């Protein structure tokens, strides 16, 4: 079979076949009387073997060794190819992510593209100062891709930089809350915490909705941050979690403050006071928790809270009684 026919049947160009021959990968078994290369069926099979191995990413040198070395074992080489392919996919995925973020920034010209690239590089810098400057760039009207801000916020461990990133996210528009909500499902507790902290500083109804959903999160810390954010937003669903926090002594002062914000009208204040009193009377509520619940009543206005404090001023638990009496004095003074 002449070279032109081999090229047609194999899909390998005549030029590449000559290149294979120059490297010693495949040599025509014979020549015609006119001196033309003549390939046997065995030669053609070897060509297909070469092409198959090339499709796996082997170099021509590696292919020659694989075909000609009887002692060659493929496992090590295939393992190397797997690792190289994974590295290449990772690099390509990172590039695709970077390109999409540039695309979403809708740059008007190459100067804008270069500016976004510089910001993305700064957000991934080892320098905390560089990351913070990149986060604060939106203060100068620079469009920082929200996806990059979310990714940075969910991984940032430096408090000052994390604060700057949350500030930037709060100014970033509508895409941030949904992306942050995905972080609430992370298997990593630190990521879930950063996600809910960032959502807590996001304005708008979508962020509030995601925080409401976070009240049922299995992570107690996530539920706590969500409740503390929802209290000042007037979301009554946060009340049970806030009271649980007071009983458990987790950010109990902040939780009591959030309850006092929720007690914005007499009806709500009376409901909150009744709920706190019911929890005080619960058989399993221990002494320190009863003291914290009594202190929380101090921030609840209205006659229901005042009557409850008056009764608690005679409580068998001296600490509770003293706390209630002191709070009553302050209320009377006001």
C-alpha cells in the first residue's frame, strides 16, 4: 500500500507519516520498483497504534518506547498522564473562571480588562494589604467581579480583610446573596460561618430570605449569626433561636439586644416577655440561664415584662431576684 492510500485510510497525512519514519516510529516494509514507499498491513496497524497512544497524550518519544521496549510497563506512565491531565484541567478551569469573571465585568476596553485582571490577582495575593486594597477598590468606582469577592470572602482568614470583603459585597448588587447562600451548604464549618457573616451585612430582601433559611441550618453557629442579623430586621422567626442563645450563653448579650429591637410595639413586646417567662419557668432551665433570661427581660418594654420582673424580684434564686430588682429600679427611674 502506497503512502497516499495509507494517508487516506488512516487519516494521517503523508507529511506526518514521513515524520514518523524520520523518527523511526514506523518504517515502510518495502519499496516499489520505482522506489515508492510501500506499507504492509502490519505497518498500517502500527500507525493506528501510534495514533491511539497520541490520543492519550503521550509524546512521540514515549510512544516509541511503549511500542519497542518489551520490558516497558504502562502503569507508571499512565499514572503520570492522569496527574498531568488533572493539573491541566485545573489550570484550564481556573483560566475559564477568570475569563468569565472578566466577561461579567463587561469591560469597555483593554484598560478595563487589565484593571479587572490586576484586581483578581490582588484578591489572590499572599499579602493581606493587597487583598484589602482590592476589596476596597469599589470605593473608587472600580467594578470588582462579585464572584471573585464571594470566593475571597469565603476563604479569607484575616479579620480586617474579611471586613473589607463583606463591605464590598454589600455594595456589589444582586448576585452576591445567592452565591453566598451556596457557602452555607459547605462541609467546612469556617466557610459556613463566613458565608452567614457576609449575608448578615447584605441589604435587601434576598439576603433576608437566605438568612431565614439559615435558621434551620444544622450548624448552630450559622443559626446564631442568622438570628442576630434577622432580629434587627424585624423577623419574628428569629425569636426561638435568640432565646436558645440566651439560655445557652452563646452571644447572649447580642441576642438580648436583638430581642429588644424586635419588641418595637406593645403586642410584640408582651409576646416576647411571655415567651421569656415561660422559658424561665421551664424545669430544665438551669440557674445561670435563668439569670440571663431575667437580664433579657430588661430590654423588653411593657407591663407584661414589668409584672414578670416584679415576681422574679422575689425568686428563690437570689441572683435572679437581685437582677430583677435592679432592672425594676432602672425601669422606674426612666
